[in-house]
């Protein structure tokens, strides 16, 4: 199992709040991992740090052996890290097609072309078509992204995240706010793309069905630290985890 | 040496005008999230109203200032209630464009009502004359200005840190939704704060009438200076606005003394340096 | 704008109609000297210059989401740069090119300082730096002529030494020069906007974090866009000295920066042609108002208020959101989508 990403003693605080308190974690290829934990555990902060949206206070981050601690986001993306956002992050005024076109142009290193016409790049167009069909939005490709339904926007969000062909992709609560039908679609997409083995997914989720249904590995966080890390069956048995999760979600997951 | 110290004092009185304008701008920005481009025009209106009362109609100096504050507060009420309120949720570009529209209107409105450039009215008796400081004559009025500026600074600090009103304002500034959820009447609060900010600007304008020329277009000049002050001090930070005003005021005074051609340019260079070294401003972040 | 397939007006596609209108407009412009005379020529030149100025501005606002209130600074760089060179070397091309380059270099330097900041800070910074250029233009007597500015700038001939030389002293000749240069500049910007680069800029406008996560350095692209905006402002400025024979400090004042802002607001932020339409409207409105009252700023201010409050998309948006659908429904036999 190749190691993709590794952190060493990562710390981050916001004023008096210690959001991450010495996190040592690693992610290997081909192991779909979920990160769970109560609110405030530091899950989203961790993702922000790993993807470069936030700077850390101390510690190191390595991706495929290279230190990326101080690297800006777009450099990390070029090396193979991707992300989808909990709060929708698409290009609302552009069409679905254009939304996917942007990361593809960047991937093919064509984003700096001033004078060529957009439709002159057949390779880009072919790739955008493929991705649009993959997420099931080909029919809606001419619609402005802002006019899509919530579920479709989530699909688009995933499509955009996948367009950069990331080796390691963070999904931040991919099913939040979805109705059951939409959830099934998203999960199908995640499963299918995972099986392809080109992308390893790291999912932050609250929905325990999703977590236990999809994951090869579960990481549990609490108050800025990792308190448990292992296979789903191991996590179910873990005393610390039960203690931390007083809520119903884990109960449901166990049943 | 004495000349330098004297010029520093001159700079301090210059700084107080800047502080009065920047304070209002900062409070409005901090609480409402609006950057009021027309804030300088409110300063200008304050100057015109005060001038009219004091210089043209011979009303008592202090009463003139009060009337000017009331007048500008009413104008700002109209601005906020009927225009700005509707674009709070929009991109900042719209705010700047809308308030820019107001600058155009105020500039011409002032020309229509009062005509062109004005003379400076006589100094009120109790402030006339000068006292010797650092071997030169320093106008008493300027001392008054410095005192007024510091007084406003202390007053604002007291209001914001020590009163119930101040707590509400600070709470609304940091989390509007939460404040609304706990029962603060946000629309009324916003209008009140906007009017208060406008009154501060008007106060600066009114105070300036005995010593500075009152003319159309001073609003535009003053807003640029206020922006430089807030960029240096840190957007939305009152302490920063005060310190920034002092820096800009004193540097301008020294600039006039030592590099007369480039005194305006120096201010911008200082701003550029602050931006390079600490982009959020001295107290920002 | 995406093409809407299957919709026709009078049997022609929507795109074809607007292309036809454009061609007609260009032909009309070429015949203004013959058809109309001196004053319309003069006004047309000013409209063309403002169009170039405003298009550069809108590359920043409409396409990249950056509101710059300091474009007049670059306009002044173009004007002063061109003016100073023309006084030394009475040849049109070196003058124009110098002006544009001077503006471009200034834009890169100032852009580097401004671009790291969020939208409010950015607007304020551009305003302040624009005024910084104004303060230099006003006070640096030895270089810029101070309050009086540069005078006696010749309308130098357009020449390439040894190959040709076209005399520009007749207004008509200079009009054609300005027309061709502006049309080329507009065409070039259109290409840029429709290119991959142009699409990335729009992405930055819509969501800069998403663009970062697509592997694009937002700062670099903003700086490039800012430089192009500065170059276009510089070109607009450089075309002025040969026309007016003088260059004065108010050209750098932020109230002059307001002109492309207003033109774009009037014509529409969200389309390519908006600023051009707006430039035309700006001069027409100014012309009309000035016949009735000298207080045209207040009228302009009221129009700005009306536009921001009621019609953020500008005049072109009425055209696209109301008129075209209405025309389609009336005349097209097929459905809208």
C-alpha cells in the first residue's frame, strides 16, 4: 500500500481554541477512509490545512514524499490533491460545461492561452463531455450552474473535484442536505470512482450509514486529536469512540 | 528642533480632522459592513451647514455645530433608509457604486445651493489668537481641535467598552445574525449607527469651517485621505483609525515642511509600505 | 454568451443578427467624416477612446470580479507618456507605443501591491494609487508641467521611416487612425475574453477558491488581468494627446476613473459590448443634459442610483432579459430552449 499523504504533529489554534492538537496521520492509496467525530473535533480544519486553505501553526505535511507544508493550494492540486466542499463551491454564473472546463483546462495546461478560441481545443471538450456524462449532467450542460437543483449542484461539485484527476480527494460532507434519491446517486458515484482505483477518497461525514457502508478505514477525531483509527468493525468495538459519541448517530450505526 | 516639534503639533491638529472622518467611516464599516464612499461628502455637508448657520446667519458657534450635526444626520437617514438598506446583501462593488452616485449628487447639490468657493468666516472670539509654543505662535483654535479629537476618541472608547449600547454595537459588528437572534433590532440599529457615523463626519466638517475653506469637491479630497488612514490603521479598527490619522497628519505636516512638492506623494508611499509589510494594516487582522 | 440553438428571428439566428448589426455599425463609423462632419467625428473619437478605456475596466470588473477605481492613473500614464515622447520625437507610433508601455509597466508594479487583497481593500487601494499618480502629475512641475500640464503636443504624422508617412494634421486622418486602432484593440480583447484565459478569469470572479482548487494561481491571473486593464487604459490615454494637443493632471484624478465605471454601469457589466454601449450612452446623455443645465453631475448621480438600485445589469440587460425574449416569443415559431 503506497502512502500518499502523511502529517507530523500538526497543530493549529484560533486564538484560545486549539483546533488541532498534534495530529499524526497518514493516508494510503486505495483505502477509502472516513473521518468522523463530534462537531468541533477539528475535521474540517484538518482538511483545510491539508489542502492549503489554511496555514498551520506547527508541524509538517508530506505528499508522495514531498513536503508540502507551505505550498499554496493550487500547487497541491497540481500534485494530485483534490477537494469537494461542504458549502457548495461551483461557478454559479457559468454553464455546467464551463464549470467542468475550467479544471480540465488547467489539467491540460491550457489555462494561460490568450488568443485561441475555447472551442478549438477538441481534447478539452472531449474530456469535459466524458466527465459530464460520468456524473450524469450532460443533458444539462448548457444551464447556468446556479440554476441547477441542490442535488445536481452536488453532482457538479464532485464532477469539478474529479476533473483535476486527483489521486487523493477530500470530500467534505458530500451528502449533506440531500434527499434519499440524491444521496444514492452521490454514493454510487463515489463507489464507482473508488473502484477505478485512480482516486482515493477521504470523506468527512456525519451520516453513519454512509460511513460504515463505504469505508475501508475510519478515523475518529475528538477535540483536535485522533482518538481511534482502524477498520469499521474495530471502530464499532472501541470504548473511547462510544464514550465520545453520546449521540444517537453511532447507536443507529451499530444497529 | 523647535520647528520640528512645532510642525508636529500642526500635524496633530491636521490628524484630528482625519480622525473624526475615519472614525465614522470605521464604525459604519465595522457594524454595517458598508464602505461609504460618500462619507467625505457628509463631512463637506457638515462644513456647509455649519458655515451657513455660523458664517451667514450669525448663529452661535456651538449651536451651529449642533444644527449641522442634526442636518447631516437627517441626510444620512434618507441615504440609509431608502437606498443603502436594500443593497446590504449585494457585493461590495454595488455599495461603492451607489455611494459614488451620492458623491456626484452631493457635489452638484452643494454647487446649486451655495455656489462656488467660500470665504472663511471669522474665528469665534474665545478661540481667536494664538499662544506661544516651541517659540512660535500656535493658533488657539488648533489646540481646541486637538482637544476635541482626543475627547471624541475617549468618548467613543467609553461608549463602546463601558455602556450597554456599546456592547450591542460590538456584538452586532462581530456577528450580525446572532445579534438579531437575541433580539437586537438590526434595522434600527444599523440606521442609528449610520447616522452616528455621519454625525462624526459632520462634526469634523463643522469644526473645520473657521480655518479651512469650504468648497465643493472637498468631500472627494477628504475621502481619499480617510481611506489612506484606514488602510494604514486597519479596516474596521478604531484604534487603528486613530493611530493611522496621527501618522498621516504628522507626516503630511512634515512633508509640507521638508518636501513641499511631494507631501501628498509621501502619504501614499507610506501606505504602500504598510501594505507590503502588513497588508491588513497596523492593527488589522 | 452561449448560442441558443434552434431559435430564430425573422429566419436568421440571434447570433447572425447581432453580427450583422455590428458590421453595419462599423460601416457607419467609417463614413462619419463624410456623412456628419467635424463635431460628430470628434464625439465619435471620444466615444471610441472611452470604449477602450471602459472595456479594460470591465475586463477587471465584469470578467474577473475586481472593481478598480484607479484606472485613470494608467490612462494618465498613457497620456503623459505619449505626450512627452511626441514632444521629443514627432512621430505618432513611438508616442502611442511609449504611452501604452509606460501604463503597462506601472500596472504591473501597482498590481503586484493591490492584487493580494480582497475586494474592498482592492477597490480602495486602486483608488489611492490612482490618486498617487495624480499627486505626481500635479506637483512634479519639472516632469509633468504641474498644473498646466504638457502643452503644444503635435499631432505627429503616422510614419515608419523610409517606408511611408501619413500626415495627421487633418482631423479626418486622425479619426481613421483612432478608429482602426480602437477596432483592433476591441477585437483583440474579444479574442482574449473568449479564450481559455478569459474563462479562467470568470471562474475567479465566481469562486476564487474553486479556481485555486482547479490548480490555477489566482494571484497570477489577477495580476495579468490587471495589467491588461492598465494597458487598455494606457492606450485610451495615449490616443488623447495628439487629438487635444495638451495633457493635464485632472486626467489622473479619481473622478476621471469614474467615467469607465459609469459607462460600464450604463451599458452593462455582464456582457462584452456593455462598456461600448455605455460609452456611447455616456456621451449622448452628457451632450443632452449639458444643453439644459450645467449641473450634469447630479443627473448622472441620479442615473447611477437608479441603475444600481433597479437595474444592476445595465441597459444591455434590458435588451437581453426583456426585449429579446419578447421578440422571440412574438416572431419565433419554436420554443425557447
